């Protein structure tokens, strides 16, 4: 699979900064470091933008081939179920199996959240783009999805004014919360979320 120039190297460098050598390559001092580098490269190859769409098309075709009733509503439901699973897997791979904000690595409570919602996506590629998504612990996902929080260009938490001090305290939201990282490709999606989803 071909990646846009530098994207895989940049993401690997962000994920494993101790191995990046500053010259676009990596120095792995031992077998454990080599294993970590290869494991992360494999995760990213399954997650970066085009791969999720490719995986979806393959799985959806296979699932639809086994469905006897090919009605429009059945097809829509099958595609939706397969799509949700594929997107969540891609975000789990991209975010290293941990919440994009808290770092909690408990997949049972993590949700795949779109910055630009599925219904507003202009193309399948945009809908499947891992940079349009954030793997979030359930309550942070609910707040993000409903426009009660968002993130600025640096990944800092932006809280909607309608959340009171009591709400913020109960939800353990502090001004210091932030995305663990922000890639340049996240920025247009975060900008869209701030403009169209965040409640004033």
C-alpha cells in the first residue's frame, strides 16, 4: 500500500519518538525495539485513510453475498453494521488501542467518534478517514458527539458554555485535558467540528 509522502514515517516517529533518528529513519537498538517498530507499522498500515475504506468494501461485499433478502433496507443495515466495525478497528489501530484523550486502554469502553459526522461526509473516503475520527472513552465520546466539547488546533479541550462548573466537575473535565496528539490531517475535521457541531 502506498502512503502519501512521509505520512507513515511521521506517524511512526510520533508513536515511537525514541527510535526516530532525525533523518527520516529509525534506529532500533535491540530486538524488542524492532518488534515495537514493526508492530506499530503494521497497526498503521491497517488504519491510515485508504485502508479502512478498502477493508469495508471487501467485508461488505462478503456479508451481502450471504444475505438472502437483498432489499434496500437490509443492505443498508448490513453495510452500516460492517462499516461501524471496520471504522472502530481502524481507530483502535491508529490510536494504539487507547483513548485519544485519557490514554485509557480498555477497548470495551472506547467508541469510534467522527469529527465530521457520517451523514455529513462528502465521500466514502472522508467518512472512512481515520483522521476524521477519535477513539474516545464513552462519556467523552457522548460529549464530543453532541457538541458539548471539541478540541482546538493544538488538541486542547474546548468546553461548550452550557456545561456548568458542576457538570465539568462531575464529568472530570478540566482545561488541561487534550488529545494525545494531533496530526495535520486532523485539523480540517476539527475545524469543521468546532464550526458545525460545537454548541455555543
